[in-house]
C-alpha cells in the first residue's frame, strides 16, 4: 500500500473512532428523546456526523453544512453539490425566522423547448447547494468551514460512494478538498467553476461560467399560516407550500374534523377535496416571484376558502374538470430532508434535491460532480415557463411550527408533489387529533393533486377505508409509501426527534 493510501485509511479510522466516541446512538427509522440538541436525517451516518458537530459546540447551521455535504456522498441519488434546496431557520437569540432559497436557476442560454428536459447536460440548471450552505454558514455558523467539509471528504476516501464508475470518487475528493480550502465560491467563480463550465459546454450543455459567477441564494421572509392557535412558517414562492398547505387548512377550518374522526373515510375525503382545490391554485399561480406577481392575499383569504368550500360535496367525489375556479377578489422532482436543533435553541428545517433520481445523470468530467436536472421542473404553461435565471416552482416545504413564539415542530420530507400533502397530514395528526409525534408520522398517508383525479394511498392504508373512499366516487391507486419525514418536536423541555419508519433514516440527540 502506498504511503498516501495508508494515511487516508488512518484518517478514516480516526474519523470512525471519533464517531463512536462522541456520538450518541442513532437507529434507522428511530425515535429519540433529547434534552439539549437533536437531529433527524435520511442517513444514519449523516445523523452521527451532525451529532458530532453539535457535541463539539457547533450550531444547527454548522451541523446542516456537514450533514448536507455528507448526504450528497452517502445518497447521491437524492442530493449533492450539483443540486439545490430550501431551508427555514429559527434564530433563538432574536426570535426571528428566515427562509433561504438556494434552488437551481435556468442558465442564460435556455430555450423554451428545453422545458421538461429530464436528463443529460442540456437539463442542467445552475447548482445552488454550495452557495446556500455558504450563506447559511456565514450568517449562523460557529465552526470552521474546512472542518465541516472534512467528513464528506473522509467518506469518499473510505469508499462511501456507490460503485458506479461515472461518479468518479477520486475526482470528487479533489473537488471537495478544493472547496474545503478555497471556499464554496470556488465552485462558482474559481478553478472548479471554470472546469464545470468548460466540461458542460464540451458535452453540449448550455450552462456557462457567467451563469455560475452570477448565481446567488436568496434570503426571503417566510409565509406565516395560522391554524388552531399555531403559526406555521413555510418558504414563499417558488415553493408551493404556502398555497397547498395554507389554502387546504383554510378550507378545512369550518369542518369539524374531530367529530369526523382520525383517518376515517369522511375526514380523508374532506382533506382530499380541499387539497384538490388548493392544488388547482398552485398550478395556476405559483412561479418564481422575480418573474410574476403571486396574489397571496387573495389566495389565502377566507373569501376564497369559503368559495372553494361551497363546491365540496360532504360524501361524494368531485372531478377536477367540473370545478370552476373562484374569481380572485381585487386587492381591497428525488429529495432528502434534514431537521436540526442545537443547544442554543436554534432550529433548522432544510430540504435538498437533485431533481429526479441522480438528477440529470450527468457527472462533470474531472470533478466527480453529479448535476441536477433543474429544467425538468419547468413547463410550457404559464406561470412556470422557462426563462433565463428563473427558478422553477417547487414543492420543497421545509417547515417550522411555532406556538406562543416558541418552536413546536420542525418538519420536512422528500416526495415531489406529495411533499406539502405529507407535511399537512402529519400536522393535522398532531394539532387536530392529538396523536403522539411518532404515531402521527407513522400513520398511513394519502395524496391528491389537481391531476390526475385519484387518491394515492399507501399500501399500509386500511382496505375498508380505501373501499369507503371508492364508494364515494374517488378513483384510487396504491403506492408502497408516501414521503420520508425527518422531524423534531419540542415538548416540555424535551426534543423528540423522529426519522420516518418507512425508510432507513435515523434520529439522534443528547
């Protein structure tokens, strides 16, 4: 073995020893109760790394940086530095809540016919993940950047990536080392950025160096949704969360869901019909706020909720094609999620994505970077049409729930269009039905969008419930699972961390 190889193996061994010495246990699909700090992610190893950062005095932002970079290695189908995401952050010191949009943007050379492109270099948008992590770290980080990149470097050297030769782990090691030493901006306007732009051009892609140089994440004020004494803070557009979750809750407000019962056919029917109507508005109005005005005041008004509610039959399915959108009142893609709370009381909810599984499938030669397929999320219909520099509408919905100005829940999930509906159901299970947090997440899930006209239900859903929904006229279709929730709940000085039992994630805390 070469000396360099022995040194790398020794480094990995030392890293693993540190994990075992300083990290508290984390179990796949687990529920952990902590008193100081906690984390839930889709990767047991990422959870351990995040706990180590928190144990060493790092903030929730520090842990998020380390975890996001490591998940990109451990689960390259779901995330990576060639992708992007969104986050919601509660700062305990000031009581303020922020959202950060680091979604991929369309390159300057885009053409309308590229909308919906799912693979290859022509589907690639400007990656935002590293810029987002850098912005988060600069604002809320405590630990050195280089220290936070190291776990990802160690995992690549250990052979923690899948064996697909296209992923070129040796090239990725070089890229990550450069990022750790030169900083995240090198990916955009330095040596790495130059190589990425050149190689993508050689492969026939349209992303250029100027696209990388001018990319910037955007801090935005979150949208606040009030329901049953709780305040839900979700990202604004281009996230669809505010419209899908907010409108659905507004429509459901006057229905007595408690009387209807937990996950009874009637309760599910009412939720599904409300979701269908909110989804119609999502499709018609949500896009990049830089390119279109989104009439939030009207869409989230009780007037609109009342109008939609009148079209719901209490015991019968209503086809989308038969619904007439109320008039607006004049003014007067594969993913992963991370939830973290640190010892200072800061709370982070962050969702990351490459788009489809493994993004575009295109790895930039010489860098090991697997790129997103951001152009796949655009359509040929307004308002989500493709244009240079534009961010596509996205279902990413990292959410923080507050009550009496204190964090109650941090939650998020992958799952494409099922993301807002999954979060909505978990919150209803807790807020309306009073279910324990673990049970609220484990309960069977259902999904409805504007199209197609069908309820998707999990395999674990009771068959008599599905039959009752079908008897109301609802077309139905079975899925194995819906969503992969990673969430925290704050209760009486304790933090309950839950990794969805449907998949192999892990919760941890101390």
